C-alpha cells in the first residue's frame, strides 16, 4: 500500500476542517444566543472567524483551494451584505497575497529550468516576491538587454498540490456549502479540474500571452506585456509598471475611475477573442493593472496572467451567443427557446416556460437593453437572490437548463466579469461594446 505523504495528509485535514469549523462555531453561537447575546452579533462573530479560517487555509494551500477562493472573491458582490461583509476583506486578499517561497528555492528552480547560466541573462533578481498567484509567485528582475522583467516561478510540487486540492474539494463541495451560501461548488470545482493541466503548462501560457501582446501592441487603451523567456516552471515577461490593480479602484476609486476602467475591462474581454481566437478567462481584479496618464487622470489598462484562456474554435466568441442575447433582449420568446435548444442549453423532451426563461436570463440580458448600464452590488444581489430562491419560478428554470461543455469557460468568465463590474459600481456602454465585438449581436444587415 502506497504511503500518503504527511504534507498531503495535513492539506486534506485543513480542507476538511473548513465545514466542521463552521458547524462548531455555529453551535457555540447558538449557546451564546440562548445565553442572551443578540443573534446579529453572534452571526457576525461566527462569519468573521470563519472568514479568517477560510483565508488562512486557502492561502496556505496555494493550489486548487486558493484558486477557488480567488474565483469566489469576484462573486462576493452577489452575497447579501450581512454575509459578504465578513468575507470581503479576506477573500480579496487572495487576489494578491500568499505566503512566499524562500529565495534559495526560487534560485534553484531558475537554475533547473533556465540552465545554470541563468544569471547571464537575468542579471538582477529581487530577493522577495512582488506578487503571488494560486500556483506561483512573481519576482521583479532585469534582463541582459536592460529590460525590466517579471519572473513567475511555479511553486514546487504545484501540479500535485493543485490536482490533489481539486480532488479533495470536489468531495467536500457539498459539505462546504455553508461557507458560500447560494453558490454550487460542485460544477465550479469540476470545471477547474478540467482546466488545471493547461494552467500548469507555462509554455501554453507563454504562447497565449505572446498572442495577446501582439494583438494589442498598438492599442491606445490596453497594454499586454510580451514574453521574454519561458521554461517548464518559469515564465519571464516584460515588467508592467503600475501603481495598483483594479482592486484598489474597487476599494476607493473615484466614480470617474470606476467608469473608465470598467469600460476598458469590458472592451478587453470582448475584443480579445476576435483579435486572438482566445478569451482571457481569469478576470479577477488582481490581473488588471491601472496605468494612470501623466497628469494623474485615468489612463490605460494593463492585463496580466494568461494561464487560463479559452481557445475558441471559431476564432471568436460563438455567433449563436450574440444572436441569442439579441433575441432575448427583444423578448422574442419562441426564437429564444428554439435557439437555446439548438445550441444544447435545453435538452430534448425538456419543456421550459419562455417567460420564466427570460426572467432567469435577466442578469445577462438587462445590461444590453440600454445605452449605458449601471452595474452595482445591489443589482447583483437582487438578481442572485431571485434566481437562487426556490420559491421563484426562475429557480425552476435554472434546474432545467444544461450548460454545454464548449460554453463552460465562457459562462464562468462572463459571470465573473459581471461580478467585477458590480464591485466597481461602474457605468458602461455595454450594448455598444457588444455590438462592436460580439458576433451575432448586431442587427443583421
């Protein structure tokens, strides 16, 4: 019988402790309520402690668990404020922070991956990391030609850790439900498992990033740093000088900044597929950097991390996607049902009430009906609560719909993108952007 490594056992135990810890704190809270402590104060205390444990555990694990935390952090705007508040700070930290690797370990990985002469090319390397991701950390350096570079180094055993975490999280998704009310973790984890191998392959990431850098090289609004060198577990790219990420705009940006960077965020997501044949599929705020103009006014938007991309066979988003959105916005019910059935969203012998279907699709359709749409946490929470309320007919519709595999990553990216826009509380010309960039959405000639 193969012996399971001790660190793997410890990781599994920490993951398993998340729902158990919540249950234990809830029981203690019930005791306090019986003792006379206000229910609201008890629940806030429970959620705060659970949030701290969630961040500590997911952050230390780094792999699949941290990846789930990052994804959930862009959806926190959908939770009711009394639930979201305690989690917001801790989940947001997952977008930019994780315990660092020792400097010596980083140097050993560079030598093993880029060769013993790596110092002849990478002539300077900062000893401490400037950022951390779910499977690696980033150091600033200087290339032999004088360029400032970002050096992303994959954590040792990151592949094993990521896949093991995702397997364990798949088993725990049901019992962990109290940690993230209203979110079904099972399909989320299943989709992450399907994409994990691609994200571990830095050569694939380098190929994608170079394609985006080429496509946006002369763009006046979007900046993508190009690839300098790549190895099996090391990726060197041009350094992007930026004072902050979109997370800072979410935290305390002016309305002008929110609207400006929100619009650029949408324009990048929808124009990228047509230019590159790929969709940047990891839209959490830490991957988007703000580049103010020289006078301090809002400027360009920088984009990082191309480990998660959807490679689109039609070299662009599906034409059917834009067409279905257009007919839904016009409330052409029969054509909408027929189109969804043709694309595999409604299976054979499944009947769906067309009016209830339109209600269910409202979070995706409403922003396309007006010239400028105001995204907000309040709007997101209202939509999220409605389609997740078993008493609402729209909830039943959601149980009948099917998500074809070819739309999995597109759907996840769109949903997360809307989450980011609602965190920004921004106003954007959403309909115009879709008309320009989403195949099938514009009126036929």
